[in-house]
């Protein structure tokens, strides 16, 4: 790919730093009004919670 992937390293590093700062450990991470969906809930539970 003519070095195109090497040019992306700074973007990948910035994303990793952001994930570490926000304590995002997996995807998808669901946020509601700025708060992470508690691990006790699933996506299916949102219909009843909201």
C-alpha cells in the first residue's frame, strides 16, 4: 500500500490514548447521557430502561 499504513500510526496512537484516558476497554461501549451503560445491563434492556 505504498506506506499508507505507516502514515496512520499517529492516528492509531491518539485513539489508543483517548481510549485509555476514558477507560474504554472494549467495543462497542455504550454511553447514555455521558455515562457508560453498566455491565449489568444489555442492549436489549434499553427498551425498558429508557
